[in-house]
C-alpha cells in the first residue's frame, strides 16, 4: 500500500503519473497501464476520500462549494469617457458550465474516453483539492 500512497500523493501534488510510477519502482514499459489499474482499485479510491476528509473537504463542504459555483455571477462595468456609468450583474456562464461539467464527471454521468480517463479524474481531483485549499486560506 506504500507504493499506492506515494502514487496518490504525487497525483495530488500534480506530478506526472507515469514518472511517479517509475520512481516508485514500476516497470517503465507498463507504468501508465499499471498506474491506471492501481487508481481504479477500491482501496485507492477510499484513500482519496480519506485525504479529502483529512483536509476538511467533506462531501457537505464540496457540495456547498459546487452549489456556490453553480450560481456564480459577474459584474460588468460600463464606462464613458473614463467614468463608470453603469454596471450589470450577470451570470458567470463559463464558471457555471465548468462546474456543471465537474459535477457530471464526479457523479459518473460524463465519461472521458477510455484512454487516459483515470489520469484525467485523478488530476481533476487534485485540482479540486488545491482550489478548495486556496479558497479556505
């Protein structure tokens, strides 16, 4: 399990999976395939969940953050001759779209192509963890 933990921690730090797999002793020829198989294991998925809980990122907190992002807004300012003359509060459509896509992936409704899908999911989870940590600071 130590090898698996090192792989998971490297993933969450944003390190390339194949390089990490080779560094922990997996064969360079099959490192990519082996890492993908390791990351699909239920114990490994449980370890990811434990890391999130340890970082204070419970399902409830993640859901609250996603709900907030799903309703994200932008303020657009209009100016004339260097002075702000008007402002409009509008939906932040791109943020909302990306949040919907993230929710769909997390719930398993949106699947990546088979090639590299685990890598995408792990990198996605790492990005979520990092973004939520930054937001809490």
